[in-house]
C-alpha cells in the first residue's frame, strides 16, 4: 500500500497507488504539507481513510467529529521536529525514536535506516522489495516546514 519514513527531519513517501492489485498511478501525492497548521503528513492504508484524516486535521481535529477509519496509519511531522503518529482511533501519540516508518514496506525501510540510510533512501530500498511500494518519492524537510511558521 505504501511506505512512509522519517529520519533526521526528513519525511519521505512513495507515490504508488494500487487499486485491487493493479498500479493505478506511480505519482500519487501521499505526502502533503498542511500549511494551515504548519506540518507535513503522510499515511498508509485505505486512500479514503487517509483523505478523511487530512480533512479532520484541517478542521482542527474536533473530538466530536472523528471520522470512522478502518485501515490507516499516518505520521505528522511538525515544524519543531516532533513526530506524531495516528492510527484508526485517531488518538495521537508522539514518537521519540530517531527514525520511524509505516506501511507495507516499513520493515525494509526500518532495516535500511538501521544500516544508516536516510528517509528517502529507505523508501527507495523498500520499493525494491515491497510490491505495494514504488513510483516517485516525495519528501519534505524541517527547514521547509519551519518556513511555514506564523
């Protein structure tokens, strides 16, 4: 379905979008900068769930309007470097590890980062072995996010 990796202030995500076993596009923008709230987000799972999550974040994350998600894991990279993880219940938790990954290629990406790869290279390596990861790789840096601060 996808691979998202974060290391040293860089978030990277692949661009492969699958639909029932076939590659619908290799240029889907999974990593999105939400300038309204000063962060970048990327997620793995059902595309409808990912879009509902992004909309909910832009609405200010109201507790009484959490969308009902079924297949979803996502990261938010804040301009201050904090990494926040969200899963289907939308109960955010902060990640304190030096690097993280999510998606079908997460094990390949984590292994690559254990051996010193940066986030972009980790997603590239995951794409070599995970059939659900591929296409163009997008990335964003903390420096870019810090330019969004109001």
